C-alpha cells in the first residue's frame, strides 16, 4: 500500500485527469468550437483522432458564411481557402477516417437541407481503400450531435485500467519531463492538468492559437477557421524511396486495398456521386472530384509494378470513363510530382501538406481546361446574384 501510494496512486490521479479531459470531450469540444468562432484562431480539438463533433459544430457555425464544402478524411486536411477563387467560400469538413460512403451521406444531407451550399470538393481515395468499400451510404442528419463513443461512455473501472496502461504512463512521464524543463513550471503544470486547454498564444504569423489537446502544445498545430489542418511541428518525409518500396510490398495496406475488388471502384458510389454533382449544378454550382496526391514517385511506381499496375490502371480508367460519361470535373493529382510536389511536402505516403495542395489547385485553376466550366459557373452565379 505504501508503494502504491507513493508511485501508482499519483500516476493514476494525474492520468485520470488527462483521460477524463480527452474522453469526456463533448464539453471541451464545445469550448474549443466557441473559442474559434470568437477568435478565428487555430485550435487543436480535445481528441486528435476523433474530431467529428468539433467539425460538426464548426460547420454549423460557419454555414451562413460559406457556399463550398470540402469533404473526406485526413488526406484532404490541407485544403484551405487560399486555394479557391474569391466567389467560393469554403469550410473544410474533412475528418479522420471518414469513408466515401459517409461523405456521400453528408453531401446529400447538405444539398437537401441548405440553400447556400452549391460547391462540393470530394476526394476519391484508392490508397486508403475508400472507393472499394461496399458500405451503403447512410442517411445522415447533421443537425443532431453524434452519440458519445464507447470510450466516452467508459466506466470508472475502464478509465482506471486505461490510466494505468503502459502508453498512458509513458505519455504522462513525457509530459512531466516537459514540465521539468519548462521555463515556467507551474504555468505549464496548470495548463496540462488544471484547465481544459492551454493558455492562448500567438503563432509566428500572428495568428492566435489555443490547444485543447495535450499533445504537441505550443506548435500551432490544429484546425484553422476554414477547417484546414496546419501540420505545424510534424515531421516530413526524408527517405521517400524507402517508403515507396515498403508501400509496394505485398503485405502493405496499399496493395491490399487494390486487391479488395481488383481495382474496381464501387459502382453505387459513383452513381450517387454523379447524382450529387448534377444536383449541385442545378443550383448553380458543381462538384470537384479529386484523386488525392501521393508521395512523389509513389503513384508512378505502382503503375510500373508487374502486379499492382493492372489493378490501379483499372481504377484510374474507371474513374476517367465515369467522369467523361457524366461530364464531371476530376482532378488527377495522384502523381504529385507532376505538379512540382516534393517528398518534404508529405508527412507520410498519402498525407500532403498545404504547399503541395497549393501547387495542385493553382495548376488546375490556371491551366486545366476543365476548370473553365467551374469558373464560368462562378461568373454566371455572381452576375446573376
């Protein structure tokens, strides 16, 4: 009991505070959303990997100001307002792990229940397998808060077990080490353990920031007011060749995704997506579909592979034929090097940072003939308005 009281009890107490702040995140998430609505600053939500509720709150608050929504998972986190012409006012609604079936449900809801959303940006991810999944698109109601997850509903016993797990203890000791080396030790301790978020601080460009997540505080890493993610303080790819070799190995997730349907996209998804685009066109907008960028050289390596190339070629040709048949806008950004993107603009094989996406959209608006149809629609809508 003495040993427990001297070692594990303080560890348990401190970790219970951290676990409660991260898992009982609805209240803290509301605080994070309210702070960003008031300041337009950068905010890291209480849970890095579960940002659905935060993005939903922000979308509702931003709805009167926007006419364009960017959908998807973390592969489109970097897309921001600066990449679009002035008539398009965006909110990046992408969230970790959001599959294409959910994206379809979200877009269908917004077109059915709003008047101002006219432009949709929708990624078609083969690398993470979303276009091959067979889940039926759900009927969603974005006016209702999502239910609390099992973790958020965890009992006290479950929270105690989680608090005494090795990852939690290791993470706690890292935080304590940060406190020991901090210039203002009490202030650092207070921000981590005694309040729901860090103190407000300024980024290098003068933007205000506040961290509701306990990891990586002070890095200005989080969501901007337009919903895009900053990637500040995150490592960039150093050895691209090594990652590409691992990505093309038979046990890699990328070939495994291609093998699910031998490269055939879900036809129901394509049918529903085309219907979304045509519905948006009737209200003066359209959908821009995007094949997200991969690490420089990775897409080309897959197209040279003796086995995977056939499946990827089938995917690409299916999407090109579909876009041509339905007269849709499809940006093929998969081989990012064609747009001038380099390895140090990626955090891993399929997460491109803002600078890469800026090159892609700049090329699209300036040099891609298909963008003329989008620009003409914008011009007509602005003149009519």
